[in-house]
C-alpha cells in the first residue's frame, strides 16, 4: 500500500485543485487494485502484481500534469464580457440621460455599480457547492426578511420599502433567492410527492410577496418554478405520465393567473385593462403606455428626437423614464438603431446563458444555474416587451440598464451564481440523484482489450 500511496502522492503533487484529490486517488486506487487482481490471477505474487499494476498506469508526473489541466477552475469569458458590455451601455445611457434629467444621481449609480461588480466577482469565486447544505437556512432567511419587510415604509400606499444606510429597497426582490433551496429539492425529487412538497414550500414566500404586493415578482418566480420543475420531470428516469404533469403545470399557471387577477388590488387590475386599451384611461392607468407610444413613434433612426409634449422632455412627461421605461428613453435620446442594438446584445447574452447552463454536469449546479438563468431571462423579456407596450406596465426595470440599486445587485448576484457553477464545472462531480449527495463516480479510466485507457476529456 505504501507503493500505491507514493504513486498517488506524486500524481496529486501536480494537481493544484485540492478539492479533486480524494476523487482522483479513489479512482486510480480502484484501477490499480483491478490490475493487480488480474496479474495475481496470472500467477504473479503480491509484490510483483502490485509493481506491474503501478507500472501499467504510466508515468505519475505525466498523469498528474494532464489531470491538473483538466481540473482547473474555468471562467465563462464570453458571458462575463457580455455582462460588462450591457452594464457599460447602461452606465453610458445613465450618464447622458442624467445630463438632461434631475432624477438621476450619477454618483449614486456609480456607487451601486461598484457594489454590483463586487457582488458579481464575490459570488463567482464562491464555491457554490457549499450552498447545498444550507438550503433550509436560505429558505428561512428569505421568508424572515420578507416578513420583516412587511413592517417597512409604504410608498404610494402600496410598495413596502426598507431603508438601510439611507438607501431604500424592497425585500420583495429577494424572493428569487429561494432558487437555492428549491434547486436542492429539485435535484433530489424522484416521486410526485416530492414535487407536491416543492410547490407547497414555494407557496409561503410567494404569499408573503403578494402582501407587499409585488405581483410581477410572483409571476417571474412562478414561471421559473414551473419551467424548472418541468425540466426536472423530463430528465427523470423514474417518473411516469410526464405529459400529464406538464398539462397540470399549465393548468396550475392558468388558475393561478385567474385567482391572482381577482385578488390583486384595484390599481393593478386597472393597469391590465390599460394594457388592452390605454386610450380608455389616458389620464390614469393608460397614461404611461400611451405616452411611451408617442415617444417611440416620434423617435429617429439615429440621434435624439426633437419631439416634446407641451414643451416638456421625456423625463418630465414620464417619471419612470430612467427605470421601467429606460429603453424608451434610450431610443428617444440615441435613436432606434441604438435601442435595437442593445436588444440584440441582450438576446445574445440570454442565448449564451442557456448554452452555458446546458453544459453544466453537476445536478445541483444545473438546477441552480437554470433557475438563475430563467429569472434573468424572464426579467429581461418582460421589461423589454413592456417598453414596446407588448406587456402590461409593472414595477420592473430592465436588468443592468435601468437606474437602480438593490435590483442591480440582485441581477449581478444571479449572473455570479451561473458563473460560479460554470467555474467549477470540471471540478465538481455530477452528483447522485437518490441521496442528493455531491459525489458520484464519473470514471475517466477504463479497460479495453486488456489495455488501460485514461480519458483526460471525461469528467
């Protein structure tokens, strides 16, 4: 055994990622034992069989060097660069829009941009697998913050805001961080009862968010949850009647939408009716979409429009021009080409998100990154469609572009989660389904025709 330990120690000397040492040692030890048993059956004694088995493995330095290359953390540079590009575009837009608007404090925007960047880098470098054992902690923490937030200050008689160090934020946006415990439960779900439990546990933070009220966050969360659960069902090898489940999910979403419509406050229902016909209430709920339509129709292909409403610029006619309707503002200030270019970059960014998530090997990491990806995608799609009056007006700013603080940091954290999962994609094993543990054999060694094959590409 001393010979085996010495051989494995020499290999591990070259592997800088200590997290994979135990897996590599176990994998190599098993194959050395298999080779030794083969040589023992051929008539060799214990020492001769062990020595020949170790020699058949190859040069320890070569194996260690190549395994080190295979098990290094990786950065999804294209995703990171697209994030920076969209954020820079948003920063430039805030700067130039702020020159004509008194609603934007650019130093404040820079401060939260710096905080958001720090959040992005911190979450990216964090070992996401440590979240696996903290699922109930995050579930309890999010619900507790949502409960405490209900005692926060009211804005316009509805939205509750908590103030910290002079800055206010709505805890309703923290609902999306329940993707951490939900991802743990999704990767362990094997029976229909597991999915029923999942939906029941998800109901509590949704109900608390409805008390703010923040119906848009509930809608985003509900769509994300149903899609993630549907993916879990489709990937399952044990569940039956999968099509029936998909039908039940669609029916559940429809019923939730109908019930939500009748339970939502009157002013939110008015916004929905205004989406259908904003001319029916031009001075009330239909004012913002009607005004947005006027500014879009008056915008030029390139450059700022000369249009005004009763001599007033866009920031005076639309108080949400730096937040919810920031894309309308950008098109008004810089032209349609600039606005459509930004939308195109966002589409490339979202496609890149899904491509990255689709390559994640670890089961927990896959559902965690998928959930974060879905939240980001839904927020981008809904907010952009809202700017073109293709979605009802909601308290939803365009991620990374709109003027904001807490929401900007939440977006950066979600992107950081995806980058963190990808960073350890070649390090963390695929994961067991039944026990939910984080280890499963993913052998990179095999035998074919009596020869030992070391596959350095498999992980």
